[in-house]
């Protein structure tokens, strides 16, 4: 700009000065990428943590790790202003200092721990912060007992192109209670409960945005799998570009996700494709971005949609809940391997100040997620994490017997089983004749339902359970696991496929 109105000689001089200034600015410009900071957690062994940052081309960067164990990496060259180092595996623990050094400059991260990194994504229910949760003040007080659970939050931003680094940080790596009030409640509680069983450091990375559909968190590649074009009215991929792509080079253990509400009215019927496709794509991309350090099938946990409108007859929520499981009803399954799900339709909160779609009980949600993580991500034996699901459904015309895959706890007085009565052999949909099917009898593993509301000429064409936005009161659905902790997930089964 300074060159604009000057004669030719002056322009030359000016350009030279700018050039010199640029070189000068680059000296001492050694730094880490935005999401590496003091108090952070890096992925522990057996994976190897990847670190990267900025420097001057021509410089050679060495990383020095000092703490309970020591490491000095071989020097790497800065290329196009970027350096990248993969550490040797480091066992859980700390604190460490990580120093990047060149011949004439250095940058240090202090108080770094090694542990497991979990990425927390989704929309407003993941964004929902600790100051809004039930028992907020007790939770914030309790957080002081968890100095080894560290957290970081990416700032909101969107981009039309895939970015190398975050444009901004909302919460730098922090030690609770500092900054915890504004951090995701589900993410924090998940980390805290995990710490209770793992007893080693946990790093939580929150990257989410309220009101966002799955399409904005998906790459063009993932959307193509589901026949969706790369540009749409809802700005496909814009948050993938700015809030996920920059993180790909960090080694992570896994991800949790609370999203789907925005897809109850946008591309709802695509969700059984778009959600698993996004998971596949994230896995492939994090694996590649970390040079193979992040597992290519890393564990992915998610919350099945909670509730929104009491007495609503809309099937949007039930449909998206079903699609969240790729229409299997449970996870993991053939399509969605190494995943786990927290069922949340029995945790309504009619009085939430942010509206009933944002229930304040994030403790139960996070606890249920942790059960899934222990079983699926950490292979802990004997941890029950799935609610009862039908193993076999039989009917003899007047009664239907649902045989569950585990022992159940039953409340017979609630009528949220429904039967579709048909006269023709067609698949039942939302417009079909659905009637309540009261539970008339149960034992430790089965319930018997009455088909008395069908005409004698009709047969049972389909059966569904909890197929409503808001199927029951707080923790009062009819079917739970025997220990009453895990609610049965909703299901729909048609005798005749569509
Ligand atoms: C890390 O650096 C800080 C400040 O320079 C120093 O006080 C601390 O002892 C160092 N810790 C380790 C583990 O090297
Ligand atoms: C790094 O740069 C030096 C020259 O500055 C060169 O000799 C060396 O081969 C480079 N190393 C790599 C891995 O590219
Ligand atoms: C999002 O879409 C709107 C119009 O649909 C457009 O004006 C805006 O530039 C887009 N933003 C990004 C980041 O692509
Ligand atoms: C958002 O990202 C754009 C670049 O994509 C940048 O220009 C802008 O400053 C960022 N906004 C914030 C608030 O960081
Ligand atoms: C927590 O969320 C509430 C509701 O969205 C918001 O008003 C508040 O500013 C947030 N707290 C922090 C510390 O960010
Ligand atoms: C991050 O990983 C991607 C994908 O492998 C790669 O294209 C990019 O150069 C990497 N960025 C850095 C800073 O290493
Ligand atoms: C839901 O329906 C019940 C029974 O009809 C009624 O008492 C209640 O007021 C309704 N609740 C809402 C929020 O509409
Ligand atoms: C809040 O605290 C009370 C008293 O300790 C406890 O009974 C209740 O379960 C807590 N609520 C949640 C959602 O954790
Ligand atoms: C169907 O089974 C129920 C109990 O299992 C029994 O009470 C009923 O009589 C049977 N109906 C027919 C038509 O066999
Ligand atoms: C069973 O459900 C009914 C209706 O929702 C409720 O009033 C009753 O308290 C429940 N019983 C038990 C044991 O939970
Ligand atoms: C429960 O009843 C079903 C249907 O009659 C039967 O198949 C099953 O063996 C019974 N289970 C137990 C534990 O009694």
C-alpha cells in the first residue's frame, strides 16, 4: 500500500524494505499451531503425538520433551512456513515441557500432560455449557478435584475452503475450574467420569455450533456418498472446513457427538446415510492427517436425540433417532462399527431456561456415554452399555410377544408400544393405522402385548416402541435394563418391507 503513489525508484526501494521486513519478522517467529498450548494434553502411548507449527523456511526444528521422561527429536526442516514432528510414544502422566528450538529461537509449552484426547462435536446440546447444567455450582466446585482433565474450545467460524489451522480459540487449554463455566457440560462430564475409571489425564477438545445440521460438519467427499452436492443453502462443509479440518493433524483417541436436532427439519431422510458417512470420513481423515497415529476406526460415541415438544405427534424426532443408528436401532452394528450411543429420550426437561430441546440433565447423558466408551473404546469386560433391544418378536393374531436380548425392568402401566393394524400386506408408515398395544404380561426377558385394538379381520403389520418426540416422563419409560440404568432404545419393525 505504501508504494502506490511513488515514482519507480522509490517503489523498488520500498519493495526491498518490505522484503527485508518480512525476513526480519520471520526470525523468532517459531510457534505452535493454535491448539497447542500450556496445560494441554497430548495423546499418550501406544499412539504417538503429532505436533506442528510455524517457522521460517530454511530453519530446522528440534522438539525437546522434559519431564518424567525425556526426548529430543531429530531436526525437521521448516517447509512453506510449517514444521511437523511426531514424538515417540509417551506413557500417561506429566507434567512435561515441550520446547521447539531452532538455531536462534524457541517456543515452549509448559505443564503438558499425556493422556487420551477426545474431540466433542455437534450442535447446541454439546455447546450447552457448565453454568447451565443442573447442580452447576456443585459441579464447578467438584471440578477442582480433577486437575488432570484439561479442556480446550475452538471458536466459532466458518470457511468456504479447508483451513490448515483454527482461525481463533474460544477457551485456551485450561485447568478447572478456570474457564469451565463456558465449556460443554456433556464433554466435561464425560471426561470427568472417564477419569474416574481410567485415572490418567484426559484432554477434551470442544468444536461445535448450535443449530447446525450434519452437512456443515461433513466434507464434500462424505456428502457425495449420500448424493448431496457440494454447495447448498445451508453452507455444506463450512464447519468441517474451519473447525474440524484444522484438527486432523493432532492425534486423538476418539470423538463424541451430540447433534441431529437440526436435521429433524433438514434432509431428515438422508440422515441414516449422512451421519455414518461423516463418521467414516472423519476417521479416514484423522488417520491420514496424523500420519496413521489416530486409529482409522477410532471410537465414536453419540447421544441419541432427547426430547423437544411434549404431546407432539410429529415423527421427526423418532425418525432421526432411528437414522442415528443407520436404522438398526442399536449400535455398534454392521454399518456403524466401534460406535456407542447414549439413549436420552427419557430425560425430558420441560422447564429448561434454554427451552425443552436443551435438557439440563447432562450428567445422565454423559454417564451413559461413558459406559459405552468403557465397553467399546476401552474394551472393559462386563460393562453393560446398551439398553434392552428385541431379540425376537412373535405374534399369534391376538398377542405379540417381544423377547429382549437381556433381563428387563418393566412398568406395565405405560402404553408406548404401538401396533399397525393392516388388511393388505404392505409396509406400515406414518399414515398407517397405529393403535396402542398395552403390556398385558411380562417376565424377566419378555413382554406380551395385546392386539385388541386391531379389528379381527386385521393382522399385526408392524410394531414400534417409544415412537414419539417425548415418549415418557423423566426416567419413567416402561422398559429399562434390569438395573434400571439403561433405557430401551426406540424401535420400529415392519412385517413387510417397503
Ligand atoms: C517447565 O518450565 C517451567 C518454566 O520455565 C519450569 O519452571 C519448570 O520447572 C519446567 N518443568 C519441567 C518438567 O521441565
Ligand atoms: C533439510 O534441509 C537441509 C539443508 O538445509 C538438507 O540438507 C536436508 O536434506 C533437508 N532434510 C530433509 C528431510 O528434507
Ligand atoms: C453461506 O451461504 C450464504 C448464502 O446461502 C452465502 O451468502 C455465504 O457466503 C455462505 N458462507 C460460506 C462461509 O460459505
Ligand atoms: C473467521 O475466518 C475468517 C477466514 O476464513 C477470518 O478472516 C475471520 O477473521 C475469522 N473470524 C474470527 C472471529 O475469527
Ligand atoms: C453459558 O451459556 C449461556 C446460555 O447460552 C450463556 O448465556 C453464557 O454466557 C454461557 N457462559 C459462558 C461463561 O460462556
Ligand atoms: C495435516 O494433514 C493433512 C492431511 O494429511 C495434510 O494435507 C496437511 O499438510 C497436514 N498439515 C500439517 C500442518 O502437517
Ligand atoms: C399434554 O397432554 C396432556 C394430556 O392430554 C395434557 O394434560 C398436557 O397439558 C399436555 N401438555 C402440553 C405441554 O401440551
Ligand atoms: C443434583 O444433586 C442432587 C443432590 O446431590 C442429586 O440428587 C441429583 O441427582 C443431582 N442431579 C443431577 C442431574 O446430577
Ligand atoms: C396368543 O397367545 C396368548 C398368550 O401367549 C394367548 O392368551 C392367546 O389365547 C393366544 N391367541 C391365539 C389366537 O392363539
Ligand atoms: C409406572 O408408570 C406410571 C405411569 O407413567 C407411573 O404413574 C408409575 O409411578 C410407574 N411405576 C413405577 C414403579 O415406576
Ligand atoms: C419369558 O416368557 C417367554 C414367552 O413366554 C419365554 O419364551 C421365556 O423363556 C420366558 N423367560 C423367562 C426368563 O422366564
